[in-house]
């Protein structure tokens, strides 16, 4: 008996490195078209998620996925907060209000709303971190009558817009927090940078699986940690390098925990000799990550950024903030080529 399948897409945060995800998705859309009924994103992944949902089902999906990245510049994301500086109010190093305006003007809000309302994509989820509660918020945009519950997060069902995507990408200290639902929110990556469990929560729907005909859960996870290679330091890491590595460690450590929880469910079903039991069904994860260091790729465009005046070590440490087209185009190409390398794995994932 052939088992029905539902596919979820999980997109991690990583600042401008999110362009790698867009390049990867462009190849997926070109070859397999629209596949995902659930999309979950954090930070830059939230932007990619909204872009995907907006164009899902369209024959222009591959081009629409990368369109925001082809248009974005640093000036369209942030500006110097002169009014704050002159009034001695220091909320952040940069004012990210231009990003919200850019998203309003770039994203196809009408298509996004229509695709959610008609079920082209059943659910879009993004994450933020609320400063008062110091807790992850899971924002769920869906027309389905599902109950979303979690002991670890605050789950809010809401029609999502540019303000939510801006909040999800508000890197602390660098960008200002965004007020949502009377609370102040910053980068969702701090608490849930690769929202695998929200995707599982959405697909399961807290209901008992009656027969093997109930959809099988398959999740494609695009995540942005550096390739697992040991770095040999030729000199003591600078304060900039330390800050960059500390931020990365805060945002990537949840991945292994989420994968372990998914594997626990699979191990439980294996012990039962079943593919489903109660509300649980086997979870099939396909992980994709850059094959090369995206930090190192920043050095390849050194001459095109800041007139080549920034040291190579700075480019590596600040790569997630290098919102410049030369670097973005390198990332888009790298993501596309990485997806092409995984063609056979992806084909088996979507067709088996």
C-alpha cells in the first residue's frame, strides 16, 4: 500500500548567509516544483519562508525565491540611528526599520495570503525571542483547525507580515527589537535557530494516526553551520572572532537536540515494530548544509566590499552581516551548486 506523504521545509537563520538557502531552494523548485505543505523559518530563514509561500504553486517559483536577495542592499536593511544617538538613547548599533519597508515593497503579500487561505501551503511558521519572558515564540499562520501546543515555547496563531519577519531577523545589539503583541521581540535564532520541532508539531497535529494511509512526515532541513572541520588558529582569536563564534554557538546547538528527539520517536516505533502508533509516525529528515565554508567565501569578494579595505579576518567574522551583492551572488550560486550535488538524495527524498 502506497503511503501518502507531506513535506515540510525547515530554514535556519544566519543573516545574509540565508542567500545560500535561497540558491538551494531555487534548484529544488526548478527540478521538483512546489512540494512543501509546511514551511518553518527563523531569522533569514523566515524571510526565505515567506518568499517561498508567496510564490508556491507559481511557475515563477524559482525566480521568486531569490528575488529579494537580488534586490537587497545594506542600505535597504539598516541605517545609522542618528536620532537615537543625538538623544543618547542607545537601542542598537543600527536601525532596521528600512528592512521592514523593504519587505513590504518586495514580498507579494496578496499572493502570500491567498496561498495560505486556499491551502497551497497549509502552514507557515516563524520564530522570535521575546525579551521579557526570555522565551521562544512560535508564530503560526494557518487556516487549518489544528491545535498547536508546546510546553517549551509560546505558540501564537497569527496572520504573519513583514513586522514578524523583521523581528525574527533582529540580531541582538546589531538591530532594534520589534514590538509584537505588546512584547518586544528579537532574533528567533537565539532560542530556535533551526525550527525542526515546530515542523514536527505542525505535521503531527496532536491527533491519533488511525491507519497507514495517514500522511508520512518528511522534512527537508536547510541549516547553515560551518562545515565540520577543525580550524587551526595561527594566532589568538580577536575579540571580533570570539563574538562571532559565541553567537554561532548560541544559534546552532539546538539542531542536535531536535534531531535526537526525532530519532527518539523513530527508535520508539522501531521497538514497537510499527510505522505509526497513537499520534506518532516515523519522521524522515534530510539535512542539507553548505559543503564549503561560507565565511571563507566572503574573502573571495574582498576587493568588491568596502574597496578591499576590510581585513580578511574581519570579512570572515562579519560574514553574516555582509549584505552586499557581490557576496550575495556568491552565496546564491553556492547554494544552487550544493543542491545540484545532492540531486540523487533529493530525488529519493521526494519520490520514495
